[in-house]
């Protein structure tokens, strides 16, 4: 009986692990951004962040360096800088806004919502103006 159930249990374990991997590659997960281009962003007090955006996607992942978070907080306190309140209420929004400001292809885009995935990772949804397409007018 054990020899019959062992292959079934092994097959069930493999199926469960594979389905877990497939589920992790949807928007709203860190693994969704694996193998995407990364941009390094610094905020006004030197906070360092990595920003990931899949080509053609309206979402970005902001990954903070733990040391940079501490350095930025101390810098702001020492200089008397009041942190800019996040419109979305999500951590690392300042880095998302800085990323948008430094990317010509995102001109006019804004952060509309965000989700804190971990203390060091936040995902943001961007809204961008529609790209004008060639308009053909017919005169007759």
C-alpha cells in the first residue's frame, strides 16, 4: 500500500509546487518583475531605490535599500526636512515620483495607487496620458 501512495504523494507535491510558481508571476507579486530592466533612483536626501518596470506595463515595483531608508530618515531629521506626504499612503512613493520625473517616456504620468508588498517593496500603478495617434482627415 505504501508503494502505491508514495508516487501519488510525490506527484501531488510536484503539482502543488508548480502551481505556486505560476501564481507568483501575476501583478502584485515581486516575482512578476524578475528579469525586467532596473533603474537606480535617488531621492532628495540620498535614499537609494531600485525601480522595475516591465515594458508596456502601467505598474512599477520600487525596492528600497534598508540602509538607504535609515540614512534618508537621519538626513531628513538633521536637515529639518519634512517628508512629502504620500498621496497613496504607500511607502516609497517619493521614489516612484522621482522615477517618473527622470523617464522621458513617462512624461505626464502620475501615480494613482500603490500597494506595500513588504517593508522594502511597493508596487505602484501609473496613469499616463493617451498617446496621440496619426489622425487622417478626408476632404471631399
